[in-house]
C-alpha cells in the first residue's frame, strides 16, 4: 500500500511539472499597434473588378500601403496584400447574397491575405503574415499565421478596425497580439537581435 501511495505522489508530481512546463512553454503575449495607411497618398490601392460594374463576389482589391507606427504618422514599413470580395452585402446586384447567413447585410466582406513588412525605421526586422475574413466596417479579428526576422515563429491575432479620416480615405488600426514559443524567444534574446 505504501508503494502505491508513493507511486501516486510521483505520478502527481510529474503531472504538475508537465503542466507547469506547458504553461511556461510560451514567452507570453507581445502587443503591437500599427496603422495601415488607406488614405489617397498612403500607397497603391487598386481594384480589379469582374466587369459587371458592381461590388461583386470575386472582385480583387490589391494594396501596398504605408505601415505606420502607433502614433499613426511615423512610417515603419509596408502593409501589402490583397482581398477577394466574398460577400458584397446589400444591395447585392450579383444575385449571390445569402440572407440566411448571420452577416450584417449592410457590410462588405472579403477574404484577405497580407504582410506587415517592417523596415529599418522600426524597432523590428522582418514581417508578419495575416490571412482571414475582413469586414469593410467594424472590427475584424484575423489570425496571424507566421512571421520572419524578429517575428519568426509567432502566431496570434490581429484586430483590424477602419478609422475614417476627415481628409478622405481611411486608416486601419491594427492591434496585434502575438505569442512565440518560449525556446524561440530565448534564442532571439540570447543573440540580441532578429532570428
């Protein structure tokens, strides 16, 4: 019986150590705020429509814009990618809208993929890659699927919120919450720079 109790204690200690190790396997959260410059002078914004003259599924929007720091003025890189319109909202002249889906019928949605490429003007080197469904209005939550350089090995989420500007166009506020496996963070810290 005493052997059984000792084995149970050893097993419980191993489980506690394992769970503690799992919690510390991540270096924690890393928060960044950037802005994508969707104003007229913010960069390239090009629509490639399917020719029906309407906002329709399959329309592609390509962009390569300034990436701004949290102050919304300092250029720290590029925000580049594309969106394919999936749900143009109402009125939908394409006849493909699905009113039974739980979407806002007065909003437009696209499947988007883009990179935040940080330049030597920022505190980071490398890029963050985002892909997912983004709305034209309101806050969209998209997955961060990876990164390079300072962001190698990261995953996380990006909250994208369009902020209309009085001078025209829009700034997209991007709140980025990243996690990185603990070992990767440690290697970066030990080398004192980007991976």
